[in-house]
C-alpha cells in the first residue's frame, strides 16, 4: 500500500496551526485517515510527527485501521 502525508495550514483562535494526516495515496476523500495530528504549532512539527508515525507503521505487521475503524475496535 502506498501512503501519503498531507500537511495543512489553518488559523485557529487567531494563531497559525498545522494539521497532518496519513492516508492511502489512492483515497480521494481524506475524511477518514489512518492517523492524524491536529493543532501542531509549526509545519516542521506536523511533518516530524507524521514521519515518526510513518516509521512506526513500517515496523508493524498489523493491518492498518482507519480512525473510524480503530474507534470501533477500542
């Protein structure tokens, strides 16, 4: 499976924030990613968190679960 990282800049309560998520590269609707981090203080922080998570995903043999699926499994 090919994964992609998406990093988005937005304004929240008058300050700059960054959001990162990891999703399937073929998924056209990014509404249910495998992982996300919201409220990052910088683009670098969002990218670093996503890279750390990608490295962790690479080390696991478990099937990837989307956010909605992992909430059902909990």
